[in-house]
C-alpha cells in the first residue's frame, strides 16, 4: 500500500517557544523549557539534539513511505529557511509548509517572502492554547486574525493548515474555521490531529466534525495515540474516533500523518498506522484514500 506521511517535522536547531518560555535541546533526545520542565522529544533513531531532513527522509524511505509533508509549529520553533532548503533539495519526496506569527508587525512582508522566495505553497498556523499562539498570546478569534492572510492565500492557490488544539481549549474554535471555509470555498483547509481529542472528548468531537463536514476541509490523523495517553495500542478510543470521522466528514476527507518525531518516543512508527489498518473501520479502497490519495487532493504536490 502506498503511504504519504502528511504530518512530519524537522529541525536543525530546536527553538521552540510557548507558555513555558523557550524550549532548548539538552541532549539524549530531551529538551528543557525555560520554567525548568523537561520532556523527551526525539527518538534515538532520529537524533540527539536535532531532527534533520536527510535523516528523516532516510527513515521514512526505510518504512516504505513515498512522500511526506513538512509542517511547522511553535513546539519545535519556526524553521522556514531550513524546511524550504530541504524541500527544494528533495522535491520528489518532501512538500514543505511555511509558518509565521500573525502578530508580527511585518507579518505581510514575511508572508510574501515565504510565498515567493521560499516557495511555500502551504502555510500552517498552530493557534492552540497548548503549544501554539494562544499559549503565549492573549486569546483571539481565528477568523478575524487570519482573514486578510487567508484572502491572499486563496488568491495564490495555497493550502491552509490549522492546528486549533483540543476541545476545551480557548483555541478550539470550529465555528471560526467553518466561517473561514465558507468565506473562501476554493481554499483547501487541513485541520491537524482530527481536532486533537483526548480520552473524554467524544461528544465535543462529534459536534465539531458535523460542523466541519465541508467540501474544502480535510483532517489529518496525526498524533491521535499521543493525545490519548495513557491509553495503549490498539487505541480503542482512537478507533471510536475514526468511526466518527468516517461517519461525519467521510473517508475522502481523512488523511494519515505520524507527527514525527515526538510520538516515536512512546510508540513505534508502524503502530501509528497499523492500528488504523487492523481496526476494520475502513475497506482496502478506503485505506488507499486515507494513506495516499486524499493527501494528493488536499496538498499541492506538483511532481
């Protein structure tokens, strides 16, 4: 079966930032926030203090992955120059996404450079209260904050990726995302982590899925197991959430991704997709869509 990993991360220097301050590598795959909290971020097979594009490409090829989408966020720190460099070096394998903080005074100039000089046809914004913009900015409305940028993205034929965090967070604004999707019906929007439900979020997830069952909205499945911790393989709650997604947004709108590297500190790469295959929720044809074809529909692969 062909596989595209639609949600991966690389970084040559960890420079994360969030509500706990800056995040820096301290070796052995671990990192420390400015408040002193430490966490494991990188599995041994992918690095010690970094997670380089060449190493990730080699790892994914060994796993039988044909292509991958490089996304960015505050957790690893913005890596626009590096992601662009790697995507241009391996255009037949990687598709890179740019990012920036919309509250920067020169946000418009940054967007223009990302879209032209750095050649990004995908822009991702992580608004989440957990590790995105709302973890270190005051709460804001997603539509009002991004509408002017999204208007430009729509004209430029770019794909918008949003991580709005988990149900219960101030950043969890499916209504705002729907407003954007309806305002720009030709704009392709991908939402990360199947809306990042935790163990007790079934009702809110189902409500949001119904709300976002739109022609121009897709959702990736990255890090579902991570968000269900301490539940273990084969992730029965995750399977229940897959059933809800199939029911409410349809198989054609579901995309697989691993969220590599951090989930690999808890789980094997193979288990991040095998639980989906073994669940029996999807037919062989549907699995082909989920792991390959749907990504080609949502993202601007040109070769």
